[in-house]
């Protein structure tokens, strides 16, 4: 019984660390997506601005 409880605690800590990694990774990915979206929007504005002022 004690061994089973210990294994459960280990499993729980592994699951927690996996969830933390996934959350961290998804947050980084979201930042990248927002970064590239913002970059493409800025690029689009710049292109429109430069074509209007030629």
C-alpha cells in the first residue's frame, strides 16, 4: 500500500511537470504567433504606406 502511494506521488509529479512544460511551450508558441502576426501587419502597413507615397 505504501509503495503504491509512493508510485502515485511520483506519477503525479511527472504529470505536473509535463503539464508545466506543455503550458510553457504553448505560451511561447502563442507569443511567436502574435509576434509574427504583428510583424506581418507592420510589414503590410509599411508596404501600403510606401506605395501610397511614391
